[in-house]
C-alpha cells in the first residue's frame, strides 16, 4: 500500500510538471497571433487524437467484455461530465477570466480548486481528512498568491470573477471525478471520451475554420533558439498527453485532497519554465512564493503517510 501511495506521489508531481511546462509553449503560440481559445483547441484536438489511437486496444477489450457479460456498465454520464468540466470547462473558463482580470488573479482563482476539493470531501462527503492535507493546500495557496503577485494590477470584474470561480470548480471536478472514475474506467478510455467531448464543446468557441493556420509556420524564439511553430504545438500536445496520462493513474493511489494539494507544483514549474524559455524573470516575492508552494506540497505528501500509518496509543486524531 505504501509503495502504491509513493507511486501516486511521483505520478502527480510528474503530471504537475508536464502541465507546468506546457504553459510557456502555449503562451509562445499565442504570441504568433493565435487566440487563447484557438491554442486550446489545437491542444485538445492533438492530445485527443493521440489518446484515441492509444485507447484502441482498451476500447476493443471493453467491447469484448460487454459482449461476454451484460454486467459491464460504463458510467457514461460521469465520463461526459468529466469531458465537459476537466477537459473543456477548466480551460474555457480560465481564458474567459484572463480576458477580464489580471492573469495573476485569474490563476489564483483557478487554483482555489484544491481548496474546494477539501471543502467538498470534508463537508459534503463528510469524510475526515488528515490535517496535513489541509495545511499543505493552504500553504500552497498562500505561496501561489506570492507567485502570481496578486497585489499588482487588481481590477475586479463580476463576470471575470464568476469565470475564475467556474474554472476552480472545474479543476476541483478533475480531481473528484478523476478519483472516482479512474477506479471504474481505464485511463485510456476515460481520456478518449473526455477529450472527444472537449473537442466538440470547444470547436464552436474556437472556430478553427477561421484560424490563421499560417501562424504555425512561424519561427518562435524559445530560450534563445528559433523553433518552428509546428514543433512548439507538437511539444505542447505531447506534454498535455503525458500530464493527463500521469495525473489520472495517480488518483488511483492518492485521495483527491492530497493530489490537489500537491498539484500546486504546476505553478512553480510554469514560472521556472517561463523564466528559461521566455525570459520572464522571477521576482523575490515569486521566489518566496515558490518556496511556500514546495513546503505546502511536502506537507500535503505527509497526509499519505498519515492515512496509511495513523498514530497509535497517543489518543491524538490526525484528522479534522
């Protein structure tokens, strides 16, 4: 059991790393003149195509199982909901928030998702959580406020705030639904359905038929090197595939609360990647924030050990 939990920790950190490094590549593509929604559509379409091919053996196996047994039931509504929220919703709402709020505020709002996970599990499911999971999530949230420097350029906009809150809810749905569905459906099948739904939902918003496809032929400066746009979008797609391929299996071994707390690593990785690839220097408050996020992640990781080996004979309850 401890080995499985350790595997979950490694997988969620890898997922956060892949999600984090994809940010600068997406921003570089937006710099060519593509809109955020167009880049998101390219990301979802490319990722979905790779996942669909990879899922063919799992889908064939599932079809054989359904032929042999009428007891094989897919949670289709849950899978469609996963596609609407965890694939399409979180990205669409985040970009709407960015359009109406400073990026830092929008990012901070989206990453209140792990806090919503803790609230949902504790007060809706009424499951007692290790204090380390809660403490780690709060520490990481405080660190995130420093990383995005929320005190700069604050402009309140009602629709932007609602969009940011919706993005947080969709991010929470990724962890909560992923935790549940990953035990009932194989990762390739769940992702294939999820990205298929996301592709259909995002297409009318991104309108790829009106997109300036020649932008992908441009040379893009990344870390002092000229890189073709096709290479950049391909790297973005591969990073996204790896992020989801690591993130969902991690939820088989970690609770949604612990995984959500550790996912704040994504923001630190994104900041470092932006520094290396885009020349966006880190300020002292951002460095402090990054340290706080890392401390929060390690604190949340302690919840794994707490859940597996609760204190004995002390009379203390490590949960709240």
